C-alpha cells in the first residue's frame, strides 16, 4: 500500500512539474510581412524546447506597436520603426529596443492578361497610385517597356486598408521618388489613397489583384512567390531594372551597419545605391522593452531572450528558404550587442549560447 501511495505521489509530482514547464508561454503580434518566417522559427525552436509555447498573431505592424505599448504581448514585429509619438506612448525611447531580424522586398504585383514581364520605375509607380497613369498602355509605361504590347486596359490600384509596415515601406519609397506623391499622399503605415481598392492585409490586396484584370498592388516578395503572383522589375538608382530576389535585397543592407546606433537599430533600405540592388527593400524589426518588465516572470524573460538569440543565429539559416535576406554580419554584430544589454527588473538576462 505504501508503495502505491509513493507511486501516486511521484506521478502527481511529475504531472505537476510537466504542467509547470508547459506553462512558459510567449506571445507576439505585428508585421504580416515577416509572419511566415517567425512561424517557421517558432516551429523549429519548439522542436528542441517542448516546454515553451510561442504564439505570433500577425495583425499588421500598427497592431503590433499598439499591443507592445499596451503590454498585452511580450514582443512585437514591425516593418516601420516606431514614431516619436509611439515611443512616447510606450514610455519613452530610452525604454525601447528595436532591431532587425531580416530584410525583404516589397514588389509591384500585377494582373495583366498575357503579359509575363513588366518594368516599372519609382515615378511611374507613384503616378499609378495617384491615378495619373490610368491605363496600361499609357506612354509613361510603354516608354519603360519597349517591345511589350501593353493593352488599353484600365489600371486598378490595390492597397492595404489596415495599418501596415508594408504600406510604410512602399509609400516611403514612392515619396522619395516623387515630390507630388510625397505632398499628396505622404509616407505612413496608413495613408489616404486617392484611387483604387483597399484590402485587409496582404491576402486582401492579393485577392483584388488576382480577381481584377488590370489591377496592381504592393505585396511582400515571399508572399508573391509562394502564391505564384506575377510581379515586375523596378529601376534602381544605377538605372537597372531589378526583380526582387534574396540576393538583391541582401545587397541593399550591406552599408546599413554604418547607420545603426544605440538601442534602436533602425534605418532605411529602400533606394540604396548599387548596380544589383532591388530598390524597394526594407528591414523588419522586433520591438521589446529594454527591461522586460512587461513579461510575467524571470523564467519567461529568459525564454524570450533565448528565443530571440536563437532566431538571430540558427534561425538565420532558414531565412533564404522563405525569400527573406539574412542579416549582414556587421548588422548582426550590432544586434547581438543590444540583446546582451536586456534586463528583467534590473538584472541582466544573458542569452543561452552567448559568449
């Protein structure tokens, strides 16, 4: 009988311990641009950390910033660095850490029947999304596409109706290419588009493009590739028409390390110089608090830091398979240094595997 009681006690203890381990839970939200990569990271990481549960809810960069500000998530993803007003709402810039995890391209996806290749430049894309270029055989487009029989087909711009880092990247690029666009529309996560149709999230934009002959929208390269959506080449600063590839995006980040300083490692990748650079490239960022007081325990804080460290090292090996450019080593060195400064209630949290 004593043996049975002892066995029951041991079993209860093991079950209790297992439940305690399984209760380590991390949550994040934000950028849909990078969501496929983070979901892959989570799946791979949890294979060797079954005691940890990580949820990344997407929802767009704007939602991620709102959630981390309200402290309802442990980390947020964004393609647009936090604005001065957003930093103030989150308690001030001194308490926030932002760092890139990878780079990606935003591409002009189009639906023009029987046309397999179209070239664009910044000013023409700006005019399309302002309604100034309204048909596919407009002289501005035909001049960029000699020998291509572009049809007399109305253009329907498709845009994100939600707050989006992808919109921030695309509008920032267009604003830099067109003074008229900068004045009339501007650059932000959410703008007032003068023409076109809005869709929620990247799937909403892709649905409009896919179902509307003559439509054009902006989506992430990885999403376009995965869903076999046609997209065009874009003229870069060197005058070359470049289609988005992992290599063409990665080149845009080579000089970025020179401009990354402090705890908020943010910079613009669009319109970088270089013969092979894809011009609508961007970093995507993680946002966390420098002191991880928003998480529930030191164990949870350690789990978060360990996961982020893994993603910035072993996880980088997965980036290219999903059409994301891994971080340049010089950028990665600066991110590593920032991760090592994180604390929980003032006590350092050293990542597992850090030197």
